[in-house]
C-alpha cells in the first residue's frame, strides 16, 4: 500500500504504484505515473504527461518540466511577477 501524507494533493487520474511514498505538501496532477519504489520527499510538484521511473527519489521543491515552463511564461513572458 502506498504511503501518502494527508497534506498531499493527488489527482484521481494519477497512476501510483502501491510501493510509492509521497511526503507532505506534494501535488500530483493528471497523466502522472509513479512507478515502483518512487519517493517524493516533500513539496514536490509533478504535472503533465510524466512518468517517474522505478526507485527514483525526488527532493523538496522540485517540479516537472511542464510546470517550470508554465511558471516561466507567466513570470517572464506575461510579466506576472
């Protein structure tokens, strides 16, 4: 059974292996697949069409490439600072 912290926000469309650990304040979006023994420590955002490989460990304040691009567009291109 997955270990999911109660403060984590997870899309019902995400595919999460039963051995995954998701720490506090993580956000998992649609079209995300977390494979066997993945660990998201805390404050990790995974969005877009993303597959996290077996045994991967993601540290705090990391985000997927799609979210990073969206934040760049909003802050630099659109001028939302």
